[in-house]
C-alpha cells in the first residue's frame, strides 16, 4: 500500500473508532476503504476485524464501572459470544472466494439497512423497557439465542453487529439503551478478539490472508478513536454520523457492483 492509502486508512480507522462509541457500525467506514484499495473480500474482513479490536477495547474501558455491577449477570453472555465468534470466523475461513465476492456486498447492504433503521430499532427497544424486570434481566433464553446469532454474524462480518446487539439487549432485558451500551461494547470486544485470534492463527497456518501493515496503521487510528472519540462523537449529531456511514457504504456497494 502507498503512503497516501495508509494515511487514508488511519483517518478511516480514527473515524470508525469514534462512530463505534456513538452509534456502532464503524466497520462500515473501514471495510469499504480496504475493498476500494484492492483487497479481496476475505482479506478485507480479516484485516478489518483484527485492526478494530482496539476500538472495542476503548469503548469497553469507558464503561468499566457499570460492567462491574452487571458482571455476574452477563458472564454467560460472554461465553455465548465466544462460541458465536468461533462459529462465525470458521464460516468465513471456509467460505470460497467466489462466494465471498457475492456475500460481502450483500452483507454491506444488510448492514447499511441496519444503520438506516437503527433509530426505529432503538424506539422499539425503549418501548419494552421495564417490562421484563427480574433478578437477572439478561437470563432469558430468547436473549441468549439472539446474542448467539449476533455473535456468529459478528465473527463472520463484524460490521453493524453493535446495532444488532443493542436491539437484542434492549428488547429482552427491559433495560434502557443507555445502560446496555457498555455491555454491547464488551460483547463486541469478546467476539472481535475471538475472531481476530482465529484469523491470526489461520494466517500463520496458511489458511487466511491478512494485510498486517494495514492492521498496524488502522489499530493506531482505532485506539485513538476508541479512547478519545467518544466525546467528539457525542458532540456530533447522530444523523451526521449515520449519514457518513451511509455515504461510504453506498459508494462501496457501487464500486463492488460496478467493478
């Protein structure tokens, strides 16, 4: 990659880290950039997943006090996230390159739809808040199955998994979204670390392609965005962040379909 491309990746990762702290789906900024720079879909997904781990870490640390309070309740959800991340990453590694050429644009489109309808999903989750009170608001079988599905999706593709997780946590726990964002960050981190570990092992055993220079540059941007981008993201209206994601995703889709 050229110095200009690496610089653009750094900026994209910085933006993605900030967006992840606000509305999620930051990978819809970085993944299209990797595809536009010529990486095949499998290498783009593996590179993006490994690089964006630090973004989820920053978002998790920001909620460490709240997470300690729910530690016992969400322990089981973390195990489920690990299982889902393993399943999703294995599915990606065993999907043929020709199939990924078709699947990845479809998943970008799906994630784009999630970004567009996210405010409606948030409203639906809020409308159910308080209806499922109990000793463990995160103990229902419906939530466990939903988290497993979100985690498989996240291990396979990553983009917009945060939106799916927020919807599931809000709908099944009865908690308002502001109190589940930290749990969403923790589960996203769990899935991403699991998938990234699998992709790294697969690379060193000759079963995956990873652009490590891009990983290093993006990780720097994602770390800065994850730790310091939260305040900036909160100062920018959600609609502006959502518009940025939509524009980049649409351009990427057009590039994939036309190119």
